[in-house]
C-alpha cells in the first residue's frame, strides 16, 4: 500500500480497551514512546487488534500541533512525541518540519511560516508534537 500520509510509525499493540462504540488502543513504538489511538469497535475487530499485535500508525503531517516543551505542559491531546528539529523546508504556504524523535524515528509536521518564526524553530531545537488520539489511523499487515 502507498499513502499520502507522511508519517507511518510501526509498533506493537500494548493495550486495547473496548468501550460501547470505540476502542482505545495503545501502540508502543520501538523507542519506547506510546501512541494512544481511538478507533471504532468494528475497526478493532476487523484488524484483529489485541496485545502483542504488530501494527502501524499513520499520521498526516498537517494533524500534529508543534510546541516547545515549556509551552505545552497542559493539553487535552493524548499524544506527545518529542525530539529535535532535524530539517526545515521553507515554503510559501507551509513549512515542512522534520523531527528526529527521542526514541528514534522521524515525524514530519506541516506548519505555517509564521508559526515557524513564532516558535523560533531552528535545527537542533527540542520540540514536541501534540496529536489527538482520533487523528491516528491504525493498520496491520495481512
């Protein structure tokens, strides 16, 4: 499968908590970070998600919110992936920010040039990406 989502992170399902309509799924990434995803019960069943299942998470680059660690201490977003800015590709409408995650891997985030300036983003700066649990798409290999 090919996809337009810039971020595909692989990991292992750690916990699945079914609810009345949705399920909360915790994916542990190779570097130790955890991602919480909210998916429908039907999707959980169709994918066969249970602890120790290998899975991947897709996150569109436009979904995360970037912040510096000192400025994002309280938030309703369930997920926080932190690391260092490894690349900035300037654009007219959006800048592409690549973050080398603390546990390994990379996350690409699209933000406006004004936001890049406002945050003072530069190579090596420590930043965090906030991601809502409902903005994570889970998948498994057949």
